[in-house]
């Protein structure tokens, strides 16, 4: 499996968990965009998820914390993917 496919698989797993656990089920175009060019930090990925969900301009402190925790758990395992 090449680097790009592995990265895409990792992003898909992260987005699937966000959908199942927290209800952040993004539209297919947004999933594709994040898989093709995932943000490089936990905070920027978290922000991108909220923007894709149409919640980018609002403060959801507790919900953002929960999303960020899931993103952090996944990204911390992305060793070798440029993270």
C-alpha cells in the first residue's frame, strides 16, 4: 500500500469514528477533500471538520473538545505520514 492510500485510509477511519461517535457525518465531497489533502495539525483538522459541518463560525466549546480528542487520538497514530 502506498503512502497516499494509507493516509486516505487513516483519514477515512477518523471521519467514520467522528460520524458514529459524535454525529459529524460529512458530505461525500468534504470527505474526499479531507482525504486528499488532510490538514496537518490536530487543531486545523478539527477546524476543518467544523467548517465542513457548517459550524465553523460558532463556538461549541464542549463539542469541539470532544471532536479534537478523537482527531488527536487518530493523528497520534499516523506515524510516518508526515504528521
